[in-house]
């Protein structure tokens, strides 16, 4: 059985991938605005910026926790 979360964490560490790269921006945009084209990785309307910032902080916190746990901290 493959630990998919561990694979994602390893890819993040090795490739210096950004958290933003893990988001399905079309679906997130549809959830927030009803349109797949309103919110983009490189164009976030001000009305949605706080939500996106909170989401990215939460994702980074989980990633850091997972990488620290796997490193034995």
C-alpha cells in the first residue's frame, strides 16, 4: 500500500513546489464564486484574498507538521 500523503510531502521537499501548486484553482473558484474562471493562481480578487490566505496558511501548517513528524521531530 502506498502512502499518498508521504509521496506528496516528499515531492514538495524535493521540487520546492509551492503550496499554491496543490490547489485545483478551477474548483476552488467555482466554490467561491460560482465560476471556474474568477479565481486564478495568479489573479485572486480582493474579496476572496482573505479566504485564500487562510487556506494556504492551513495547508502550510499541515505540510510542516507532516514533514516534522516524518523527520522525527
